[in-house]
């Protein structure tokens, strides 16, 4: 099985044409619209460089949301942190979530 070393591609990751034009997440909108909690927590598993998060944060800016990003690559998280300050990023694996 081929394994990607993300520290070698992090600088070019966002430039991939398939990662451009992320639209608002309709499922997330449905959840937010139906949620009665005073604060909503949203976690992006394998958030990479934060492309999805940045787009959703901008789209849902009028909602009270605590944004979280989890990724196994410290290099990808470093890039995400440089773009997004309104998110809590955690280095970890989806198979071993470091949350309660």
C-alpha cells in the first residue's frame, strides 16, 4: 500500500484543482438549523490544511460554533493554523479520537 508523506506535499496541497471551490456543507447547514444547543461544536476529521474549515467558517460566520480540526500530520496542521485563527487544532488519529 502506498503511503503519502504529507510533509512533502503540504506546500502544494491547497493548489490542487480538486480542492478549489468548496461549497457550503448542506448537511452541516441542516444540522445547524435544527440544533437547539446554545453552542455548536463542529469537528473536521483529517482537516488537512483547513480548506474545508475555512470555507465553512466563512459561510456560517453568523452561527455560534466552536470549530475543531483534527489531523495526523503536524505539517498540515501548521499550514491550517497559519490560515485560521478561530479554530482549535489537534494532532491525532481519527481511530483514536483525543476527545471525550
